[in-house]
């Protein structure tokens, strides 16, 4: 069902956890649908120096969270904003069609966290 | 790690060696078509008759009341549609429950599109249908009541005799999907006033792809697979001979060893339930505490999602299920768990471990060792759990 | 007398050892439910996919166009009813032939009761449907044309590509019951413009109780067995895993060895036809002299009745059939023989000997030795023969 | 499908043939339905001294013809007239339900032959 890459990220998810006093936090999805992703960012000089996530969801939800956080770590905010769900799927070597929405969720979670960061910055 | 623990017997079972052995000659030597006039056919026909007798005996039915099908789903489709179309002059109302198997529910939904009216009864928090509710739902134009014998997800066993009795008093046909019950608990169609009953071989150590529908003599039903004269003109298609032979043998073995097996498996089941409830906080047991199938355990673990739990268990060699295997293609949480009143959120965190002949005390110990840390790890990852901890 | 000669391969075949061997692990080790998330299920799923590819390759179809069924009859029922109900807004007229298998004819008769209109085309004396007749029968509201690939009783092979082409031009779906053809003669659904095709494993040395319906991508069809998500939501029921694996292997073997087998069996067939026609007077060969299945012989012996002939052959160990095995429960002579213009009297005296892989030159010699005196003895007993002799 | 007794009469039918200058001949059934039975009688002093049959039909048709002729041979005309299809079935140790009509045909064939004999006698 899942590729080896998905199973690797699922079994050993990278960047699990919270960041205290995060610079940005984004949460998408809802428990009703069975998927919630929450992403925490630490940003220094416009660069994402640390990122953590917490996810309630299926194997694909956990794997996409893991790989998405890995993909934006060390990137600038602008680079991170360019992350697409397609790239997430590609870097996982594919997802079953029924699970593609998880990659969308991961993209949205990252964007929500960045927006939160920007909002806080503007405030 | 090579340990493999199969706890998904409600999804399917392996075929017992004894059963397989009785099937083998029918592939290569006794391969004739039972409808044929010649010896190759006649010798096979006799064995088909024997299988029919074995099933009849197991259910307290007559051999001529047993019709072979391709499995439980076909039997359910046949019962529902066959009765509906045959009796539509009498009425167009069917009563069933919200916790039926998709094979039954989807047949009902199809009939709704075709102009039939279906009442889907609620169940209580344990998954029990209240006989009073059945009684209240009956109308002038009710032609069929269908209530499953035991639920495939939560294992709850219904008060079949009582509900069937209500149907009988009002001359309404009563069908039960007994796919999960046959072979595990005692059934007598005559004593219990059952008019139609579905069963499937692969749930009791017989082969996949073969089942049967019991149709009481005199019941008015049409065919859904038209064609040749097989099954006394009621179900067309060359008989799945090895499958039928296997079904007969499997049901015979299941019934003969039922008491001891049920006792043994029940003890393991209770041990597993007790262990899980003790070791894992924020957990609920789904289904009825006593009126439940000997092999069924069903839990909801709050704050986590079932599939990721299954996959983690699978990595450790433990095979379970989250809701019916058949509905795993869907993203919605199980309709059964919602029907017993669980929220979507809780229902997503369900795990069914269904025990069978091959499970041992060590299997239980292994699950009790492996499961709690997995649940804990997933909870540590869950934003929902964080909130609860925060709230504490 | 222990000699046994099986010449009823059109009724059913034995399962080849190679096929059976590929099936065996799926009863006991690889027994998981292919819908399950865990490893026990996933490893089985892969093999089901392989079987789907094997079938697709044999037919020139795509794997996702293959749907497993419980056999040829279910496939026929599904094709006819599924297309009819899915397209009734477009029209309610179906065209088929008088010589179809009961699985197809009875589905059509059922639909007639449900408000559909069916044209049953005549065939010529050889059992051939004339493409002009198909063309003439097409109406504004025609939604489906179904013509069997090769007839099970008389072996006649139709001009499928031509008829399918007519359907395609007019955007009408074309189905063919290829249960007797698959594995014996070359089929390419894309080249031949076939939209739906039925097949059954036990006609080509696979197991009984499993078949498939090919449904071209984009064809509008409803399900007839509702329920779980199996077969991409189109055919409910836990998969008959060993059966499906066996079907895949059997079709692969059949296609790989088709040319040599067909040549060998055809030679035996022609020898048998020639011998019977020479040795038994007042005999006619049914079906087309050239456009016929490699293994089919079908005769009518005047003045005698088929069953008594069958029984006498059976006493000598020869297994044949008189009309389709499926219709042997009926007392009417075969609808196919009547459709090619035979009188009831002549049609009653039919014998089909269908050859297969296990038949040898000696089998043919044995039949040619045993059959003529049996026919003669029955004629000596027949009051009809007496009249002929008297008249001579 | 068939009892041993049926198969015995089918494989070795008794009294097959014709009687030249028979005292009574009866034919029932028709080729359209797939069964014709023709019975020939030789009668002396009201006793059936010889009986023969010819049958076009299935296994049961041949077996019922055979056993029915055997049952009336040596009987008086009145005794033979009492032959019922039930007795024919019983002496064959049963027939499949779909084949019961053959026993009726056998009874009718015997009666037709006796009627023919009576008619000739009266003429
Ligand atoms: C032409 C044809 N169609 C359909 C069928 C039905 O196939 P099955 O017996 O597998 O249902 C048969 C054989 O019985 C057949 O010969
Ligand atoms: C209660 C119930 N009914 C029906 C079915 C369908 O049986 P099958 O898969 O043999 O078609 C199942 C199992 O899948 C079941 O658990």
C-alpha cells in the first residue's frame, strides 16, 4: 500500500514534538475527518532554524508531516512558502490516491504556521 | 523480528488442513459437472448433497432449504432483493438496522432507489437492537425484517429469537446475516423462527468465495442470478464444487468442536480485554460486555487514529483491523461505531482484534506488551492528547 | 471394464496440476483478506493484482478492466442487467440471439418482465448470426447487443469483430459471452471492439466457481452485487482468492499453449466427426463445418433419444452430453438445436462430445468402436426406426 | 440418478421387439415430446402369452416399458388392465420426479394395446 519511503517516515518520523515559545504555529484539519496537523516554527533571520509537528491521523498523515517538516528546515520563509503537496508526494515516492489529501494537509499546515509567524511579526 | 500474530479472524480465517484435504480430490479426479448425466457428474452430485446435509444439520434446517452462493455478500443481496421483488405486491417496506454489513446495507440502499422504503433501526450504546423498536417500526406494508445475528465490528449478539418471533406473529419474513455467528455460536433456525439466514465459509476455517443462503421452505423469493437449473433453478452457475465440499466439512468441524473452542477463545478474549483496559488509559471497550462473540475484542483509544495504530502493530507482526476489513477503503469512520453513539473523533481510534483457533496465551501476552507503548507513542505525537494533558 | 473416456470438456474441465499448485498456498499460508491493511492482507493483494494482469494480457485488455465474479453465469447476469439498468434513460432495447446460454437468456427474460424489450435474433442452419440481421434489429432505443463468441452446444464461432463494429458505429454497447471461447481461440477485445466479455475458469482447466467480466473503461454499468469496496466498489464480497489465482494461472497457460493444443485437438475432432459420419447412417453434424471450436463435435442421430444414448455410452465409460449440461434438468430439447432449424424429434437425438487436453487417438478409436453399435441397438428398439425401414 | 433396478432394465431390457400379427398393438406418446412407446400383445384364452415393446425415449422410458411388459406377461386381460403407473415405479425401486411421466406412459401403452385387442375381438 505505502512506499518504503512512506513507511520509513511513518516508523521514524522526523521532527516530532512541540517548540516552546514558537515563532509560528499552524494547525489544520479536524478530528471529525480523522486528520489534524500542527506545525511549530522557530525562525531566525528569515530562516527556519527549527520545525516540529504533532499529528493525529493515518500513516500517510504522519509521513507527510514528517517529510514536509524535513523539507522546510533550513529554508527561508519564502522558499518554504513554495512547498507544494506535489513535492511532498514526490519525496515520499508516491501516495495511494485515497491518501493524497494528506499531502495537501501538510502543505496547508506549513503555510498556516508561516502565516502565523508573519502575523506575529507584523503585530 | 519474525513473530507474527494473526488477530483478524473476523476478516477471514485460514482454511483448515482437514477441510482442504476433503476439497483436493474435486479439482483433479472428481472434477465432473454435477449437472451432467454421466458418472463423472453423478459421483460429484452425491458429495454436493452431503455438503448440503452437513450445513442443514448445523443449522437445524432441511437439506433442501440450503442454497449455495459465492459468499456472505451474495447471500445478503439475494435475501434482501429476492424477498423485496417477490413480495412487492404485498408491500414495499423493509426494516433493518444501522449496524448491518455493507452487503446488506447497500442492497437496501439500492432498493430505496427502486421505490422501496427502508427503516434503519437505531441500536443502543452496546449495539443492541431493542425488540420494542422493531415492533414499533412494523407497518401494514412491511414485508421483511433483517437483523444481523452478531456484528462483525463490535461482536454484539442480538436477541434474534425474540425479534424473529415478532416477525412471525405478523407473518413478516425474517432474515438474519449470520456470517459472523455461524460456527462460533449455536443457531437453530427452526427453534428461532428464522426464515432466511446468510453464511460464509471463510469465517469458520472454510475456503473463501463460497457461502450459503438458508431459505425456509415456502418462503416466496425470486432469484438474482438467472440461468441454468443449478440449485433447483434458484441460483445459476456451475457449482463451486471444491468450495462447497469445503464449506460442508468446515461447518461440520466448527459445530462439533464449538463448545470447547468457544470456551478457550472466550478465556483468551477476556484476558485480552482486561489487560488492555488496565494498561491503556483513555480506552473504551466497544460492544456488549457479555452478549458478544467469543473471539471479538473492539476498543477505541482516544486521541489517536486507527490506521496508524494498525500499521505500527503490523510492523510488530500483529494483524488487526480498524472497523470491517471491507470498509477499509472508505475514509469515514465505521458506521457501526457511530451508531453506538461514538463521536467521529473517538470512532477514528478503533481497533478490532478478533481471536481464533490459532491464537495462544503467548499471543495475548505479546499484544499486551507491544500495544500500550505504541498507543502511548502515537498519543505523544497527537495534538489532541496535548490538549488533554494541558487541561489536567 | 475400467476404461473411462471424458469427452465433456465443454461442461467442465479438471483443474491442471500446475494451476492447483499455484492455488494451494492461498488456503493455508497466504490466507489474509486482500482488503486488510496488514501484511497478511497486503501480500495477498499483490497476487490478486498479478492474476488480473494475466487475464488482461490474455484478452488484450487493461488490468483495471477485469472484474472477478463467481463464474460465467454471474458475469452474464451482470453484463446484461448492469448495462440495462445503468442506461435505461437512454433506451430499453436489447438485441441478443436465440442460441445464448441460459445465464444470458434468462437474464434477458427477467428484464422483459421489468419493462425492457429484447430482440432474440435467429441464426442460420449452422448457428451463425447474420450481421445484416443485427443491423436490421437496431433501433433508436437499442442500448446493448450481446452475441456469444462461440456456442457451447454446437461450437459455432460468430463473426464477433464484424458485429461489434456495427455496435460501435452506433455507440451501442457490445457484450459477448466468451465462456466457451476463452482459452481455446484467440481473442483481442480492443481489436475486436468488445465492450464487455464474460469468461469462466473451469472451461479452461481452472477451478470452478470463479470467472470474470471484462468491462471496457468508460462503460456505464451498475453493480448487481452490492456491499463492500472489493473490485473497486463494483462487485461486493471477500475475494475467492485461491480461485482468482487459479484463474490467472489457467488463462496464462491456455494462451501460451493455445496454438499447439488447438491444432492437436482439432485433428482429433475432425477424425471423430469423419468416423461418426461414416459409420453411423441417418446422422447429421450440428454446427458450422469450419467455424467451430477446436474441441466441439455435435451430432443428431435420427430415431433415438439422447439420454438413453448418453447412459449407454456412460456404461461403456464414455462421458458426453446431450445439449448443455446446465439444461439437462429440462425435458425440452435444446433451444440451440431448435434454433438451427431441427425438429423436436431430431433434436432429442443429440450428442455432444467435447474434446480436451486429456483426449488421445485411442479415445477416438474407442468411441468409434463403441458408439455405432449402441446407436444401432437403440434404433432396433425404436418404433420410429421401424417406420423408416418399413418405408425403404 | 436412476436406481439399480432401472439401470438393469435399461441395460438389459426384457421383451424388446415386435410381434407379427399381434392380437393387440398400442402406441402412445409422440416424437415431439421425446417419448414413444409401442406395445404388442399375443393373447390366448384371455391370457397375455407374449408381449413385446419398442420405445423411443430416455432411460426411464425404456426401463418402464421393459418392466411393464414383464409385469403383464402371463396375466389375464383383466389383471393387466389393473396395472398402475405406481406399481411400475415401485417395481423399479423409484424414479426421479422428472421421470414419473414415463411410468404413466407405460401404463397407457399397455392399456392402449389391450383396447386394440378388445376392439379387434369385437370387430
Ligand atoms: C457459453 C456459456 N456461457 C455461460 C456459462 C456459465 O458459466 P458458469 O457455469 O461458470 O456460470 C457456460 C457454461 O456453463 C457456457 O458454456
Ligand atoms: C456480518 C457480515 N456479513 C457479510 C459479510 C460478507 O461475506 P463475504 O465477504 O463472504 O461476501 C461479512 C464479511 O465480510 C460479514 O462480516
